C-alpha cells in the first residue's frame, strides 16, 4: 500500500498572469488543492482538486479566477501537491 504525503509550494504572480500559471500547474498533475491569496495573505479562493477533474468541470472556477485576476495586481498561488512515499 502506498502512503501519501502532502507538500505546499507558493508562487507570486501578477494578476494578468494568474490564469496562465494556474493552467500550467493543473496540467503538471498531482495537485490536491489550490489557494489564491491577495497581497495581504487573505485567501480569495480555495479550489480542491481530485483526480480526473479537468476541462469543463473547472470552467466555472476558471471564470471566477479571471474575475479575481482583474481585481488584484499581485497574488500568491499556494499549491498542495501529493507525493508518494
């Protein structure tokens, strides 16, 4: 049986690069959760991802992220990744 651990990574991005960076991260795979924070560190959006959640299922979240990107100049993307032991 495989055990799983989780680690987090943080990325600072400008608002206009938010969507493209998120798409890159999602395509990398093994992501469990994505949190978007504003410059003050307040969580604006928290997206749990499960295996197989891609494409049309993420469309509503990506639309909301686009709206957030228009409002923020700089934000932090916190990515929780699953790693096998």
